[in-house]
């Protein structure tokens, strides 16, 4: 196939002319690593603000605003969960680019961290006894004792109580809060709310068991 190519004397082939006119655009760089280093140095020189922002360390100092005691009184058990609401004092300093609405949204939706969570099984109740009055009372006094021993409410003295559903442990919880077990705790209660879901519409409920 290539035997019949006509070669004109004194004229270079097309391929040789193309490669002779080609010049590398690497500015003297011989390896790929050196090319990457040069590009990175050019970017740093072009954007000095990015390097300054990276050098600034984000310092977070969290402050506990309040404690929230979530109480769920189910038919067969009682669950108590203690959480704390924390706020970062340097949030605006660490995030100067955020808009006003983003900052407001942060303060309205502060995160809650679980401190302690237990059910009536932790205080020795088993099977059907977990849903009875005594189980809820013993669990409530146990949680209150834990809060006193660890001195959780000494700094904030701000406790919010959230209750759900209508098990037998509900009455036991309020009796313990009003009694001697709740001394030192009920003085710190600033808000109490009932978030029991109320059924409205929907499918028909199953019939209650008759004995």
C-alpha cells in the first residue's frame, strides 16, 4: 500500500512539518507532577483569600441552654429520655458568609444531645409489671436521683418536660414530681407541654379487648 507513495525531492513530509511546528505549552515543565505544582502555585497566588480562610481555625464553644425531659407513657412500658439543648457561641464568627435567615434558622432549631435514657426494665421490672404504676414511679425517682447526683441543673436551672400518651406511668410520674423525690427538680421546671398525638379521621380503630 505504501510502496506507491510519491516522494518529491526537497519537500519534507506532512507529518514532519506538523511535529516540527509543534511547541509544548508546559513552560519548561518536563513532568506531570511539576505541571500540577505550578498550577497549584498559580491558583494560590491568584486567590490569597482562600488560603487565609483555610488558615483561620474554627473555634467552637458550646453552652447548654436547657434540659428537656421527654416522657413517653405507653400501655406496656414507660420511657424517660433526658436531653440537653446546646448552642455554639462562635457560630456567627465561624460562618460569616451565612445569610440572616440561615442564622435565625440555626437559633430556632438548636440540636438536642441525649444525656440519659432509660425504661422501667432498667430498675428491675419485667413483662407485665413494666406498664404498672410502681414501675413508672421507681423509674421517675431513679432519673431524678441521677440528675441530682450529676448536678445537671445547677448551671442552667432550666428544665422542660414533654409528656406523651396516657399509660399508668403518667400519674406515677407526676406523683413523684410533686413528692419528696422531685425536690430540687420541680423548682427548675420552666415549661411543661403535652405532645400526645390526637387521632382525627383516618381508618377505624381496632375494637378494644374485652375480658
